C-alpha cells in the first residue's frame, strides 16, 4: 500500500535527469525569504520508486511560483529511465530566478539514512527552513500509508499480497479475502511511510514537525484520511488533505495541484485530484479525497463525545457490514465516520454532529469506487474511523494513545472494582 505515492529554462541541467550532486555541499548562501515554501517529502526507497520518478517529472513540468520554493526530498533519480541513480536522498529546490526562468538546484545531499524516521524528517525540515525560508510553509507526505495502525501491523495482519499474511485469522471475518490470499490489484495502490521495512507512526511525524506550523499538510498515501490522523495533526496545520481509502500509484496530479497549493486553494486541491481520477476509466477511476479545516475539528470531537457517552455500550451491536467501508477484502480498520455514528445512534441523534462535521470537512469527493469496492457518495463524509472490536486487544490498547480517542472517549479503559 502507498502512506506517502511540477520549465522553461534549467541553466545547464538536463531535463530528464535530476542535477548531479557529487560535489554538492550544504549551501553557504541562504535563499531569500519568500512567501511560501512547499516541501514534498518522498519516502520512495521502496517498491514505489518508479512511481515516484513519474510524479517528480510532473512536478518539474508543472507550476513554479515566482515568490515561492518547491523543495523536493527524494532519492537521486534518472528521470529518463525512472531508476534510482543511488540511494542517497537529496533536497532539490525548484524555483524561479530574478529573470523568471525556472532553475533546479540540489541544495543538500544526505549520507544514506532511512527516510521513514522522525530524526530524518526533522533534519529535512530544519535544513529546508534554513536554506529556503518563507513566511508560510506547506507539506506533502508521499509514500506507502496504513492509516492509524501501529507500525508493522498492516504487513502482518492484512490480506493483500504475501503468504505470511494468510496466517492472520480475524475473529470478525465478515468480508471476503482475496483469491488465494493475493490481492490482484496490489500493484495499483500505495500506503505513510514504508522504506526497507521501516515505518513512521503519526506520533513520529508529530514529533518531527516540532514547532513548525504549516498552512496545510497533505498525505499522498493510502488510508491516511482518518479522523485519528487529522485530529492528531490539527495543531500543526490549518488544513489537512487525505484519502479515507487507498490512493493509486498515479498519486496526485502534481502538474495541476501545486498551483492551487501555493494559492491557498485547498478545496481546489481536492477537486483537482478528484477531476483527474474521475476522467480515468475502469479500475483507475478510483479515488476518495477530502480537505479538512483543522480549527473546526474540536467542535466535531465535542459532538462525538456526547454521542459516545450515550451510546458507547452499543458499539458491539453495530454490524460493520452495514457501514460504509473504505477497504477492499477483510482489512477492516477503516469505516466512514458519520455512517458509523448514524448506525450507532440513529440519524435523528447525529444532527448536531453532522452540522459540526460539515464545517470541518470543507471539501469531499469520491468517484464512487475504489477499484472493486463500491463507495456510496451519500455515505461518504470525508473521514474514516475505526470501529472497535474487543477481540483486537492490541489495537484497542494502541488506539487509546490517539488524541481523538482521548477527546471523544470512544474506547475507555476498564475500571477496576
């Protein structure tokens, strides 16, 4: 799965190859402060590397602002062959010079380090802010993604593509497993961060962000559009963009969305992503995407808490097969937030919650399908959630670490007599 999936003139840089950096050292000259710096963090040293190269080509060919920096963290690619030249990650700045021409500079070359660690992300952020300072920042996280699940959990508990996952036996197995335990569409989708078996939790991301505040954070990775993720990051960004379901390896249409990111059109970002996939055919006409206004999430939590106070004991009686899900096969950890509460409490009880949610989710789009999964637009609220299963003791314990659960008290620890 994918957690993380843009000339005119380029000085002496060849269009199809990222700049050579054998002699590159950290720049002595600090770039002048600009209005916005957009950091695209590609954790791509995995099976998505060719898709990363295709995405980078779109970035280079797309919109480049006159008063902004596009900073790309990625492996060193030969874009003509879509192969990695080496495994040393780079920071590449794409900007316009004073003549208005587009230029591409490799501003930092790292020694090898796994990109899916909080220390590396923190380092990338610090270097970016030092060399490409701006009054505002935005960030896109591109890689594999497994939502709110613990690190490594999806690999060993999901039915997707490897034999080791067949040993998993879910006590609430109400959804079909793929034929022979192998997902025939695994090559189409991607999960944040997976690099050489190392994954980042949202808590790692939170720690890496530190005191940096972003105009927006977008998660170009599977299953990252959950209320658990959005709520955990709400104090680090004004807007959150993500997919409740999977994201195909085509990823975002970077040749069109970056201009909207720089123009603060975050509703337009979601619409452009939807428009791109809605124009596809067959299984590739598959997307869910939403833009969340983070300042409204507290009110959503307040209304959800009131509902859980009255209906928490009824959660085990909810039939998950009646709730809109965002997973194919039996990877049963991602359901529509509003549809879950409607099933739990009844629509007459969720009016205030629905009102608060509509102010938080300011844009939501779906093509009505995710490959083989039907998604009812009328039941798509833009955010996913977990439906607790008492048999999943590891997840029940882990879920209580999230700020969302702390705020709404969906899962509460048992009281001692």
